[in-house]
C-alpha cells in the first residue's frame, strides 16, 4: 500500500479510506468512529456503536464497544511505537511521497526490531 501525503495539510481518515482500493475478502476490518459510513460500502467492516445525547447506547452495545476497543488497542500501540521516530509524529513538509514512504518503512522496521528484542529479553 502506498501512503499518500497531502502537502496542503492534514487529511481525514475517511478521505484516505475512500482513495484506497480494497479487495472484497472474508477478513473483518475493525475501524474507529473516524470511518463512519464505510460499513455501507463494505460488509466486513466492524464499527463501534456511536452514542449521542439523544440516543444512549445499551449495555450490550457498550460491551460490544469494549470488545472492539480491546482488539484495536494492539493496533493503536503499534501506531504509537512507529511514531517514536519523531519525524513521523511531527509536521513535516516533504516534496516527494516516496521519502515519506521510506520514513514509514524505517519507523515500522525500528518498531518491529524493538518488539522482537523485547520478547527475546523476557
């Protein structure tokens, strides 16, 4: 997957999702509420239930949301591990998306190396 970086500013998660080409598969995709509307185009999207001041979530919906968040926390921790490379967590102005892709690969490689050595030492 090629990461596209918008030089004009930040881009919403849903806009990036709309630009991706995703093949239909039997794999379920856990997303957060930043991707509202994606479940209408793909049947294997799992969204948490949204609460509002007019419509409260039931206890069953809260339990489902808790289960979804307990699975997603591993992904969020991986994102934060990659962003330990400070250039990825701060605003950068790059003229070429290839450089940003390379920086993402370096961040992922360093995160995977740290996780591998953490499991070896324990």
